[in-house]
C-alpha cells in the first residue's frame, strides 16, 4: 500500500514539475550568405550564451561565438559562405541548452561579408534586439527544436552528470499511465 502511494505521489510530482518547467528552445531560421537573420529563443534563465557550430561536428569547436545575450532574440549578419551547414546552440545561466535544426547557408551574389578562403574564418557581426516584441517579423516560418539529447549529453561543464527536466507531455503521460496501471 505504501509503495503504491509513493509511486503515485512520485509520478504526480513529476507531472506537475514538467507542466511548470520552461523548456529552452531556439528557432531554425533560413540563412543567406551575407544576409541578416533574426534568431529567436524562448524565455528561460538569462543570460544566454549563443554559438554557431558546424552541423557535421556538434561536439567540435564553435564556428562563431555570438556572445552572451540578455534578450530573447539577436539580429545576426550571416558572415558565412553559401553551402555551409550550421546549427545554433544556446545555453542559459542554469545550464539548460537547446539546439536548432540544421541550416545550410543559401546562395547570394553579395560576397562583402566573406573575408577569407574558408567560410569559417569570418567574425560575427550582429546586434541584440532591445525589444523582441517590436522587432520586424521574418517572412519565413521558423521551426523550433528542443532535442532531449545532444553533444555533451548528460554532462555538466564540471564533467558531472546532470539531469535534464522532463517535458510536460512526457511527465503528464507518465503520470496518467501510472494511474491507469494502478487502477487495474
């Protein structure tokens, strides 16, 4: 009897925690060589560290460090050559992280931003937006990703294991499944 009560309490607590937990997510906008793009993410615990990493080596060195941000968006001048496949990585002050989907930089006749022979040698140029609510809306509909695992899966910067919060859907589903199983 005590084990059943404990199990139900545990699942309900996880379900409630999952409902109120804010998942950090980041958009996957379209990129164009030497074009400008607005990067948006969901509110979590600022400040946010924003990086551009190569899509084929998520655990490797970042191509660009777009700095520490305090708002919920960043206007970036894409200083990468067309054909470069990248992913945005964002981490908040509580070490929650999110990854965008893979983006391939689109072609453009503008080459003014390219400074070297390698697309990864350019330095970032961009400005944080003071008020994301009044920023110009993008014509493309971005896709938001919040993967459960990624590079450094389960490792905190200290090397210790860390636990990612469960999503609300997973928590509620687990709680309902437990209640259903106990009702049988």
